[in-house]
């Protein structure tokens, strides 16, 4: 669903979700014929989400291992 059709508060909430940035990058390429430099920011934000998720997983795994050993 295009974000333009959503209420303003939902559009603002969408800025904090990785799905929004993936959709915007996809639209840039498919609709507007964008290249890699046009989606550089979108890819960077998605990589940021991936690194944040990896860091949370590593911290959680360390805690899990400590609990499993004890």
C-alpha cells in the first residue's frame, strides 16, 4: 500500500521500520529507473538495521550461553 494514502501519524511511524526503506528503494529502482547511487541511502539504512539486529542477537546469545552454563 502506498504510504501516501495512510494517515500522517502512520507515515511518521513508517520511517522507523525497515520495510518502509526497502519499499522506497524498490520503488526508486522499479518506477523511476534509479541506479545504485539513487538507492545508496536506502541500502545504508537497511544495513544499519541489520547491524543493530546482529548486535542485539550477539548480546542475547552471550546472555543465553551464560544462563545455559549456570
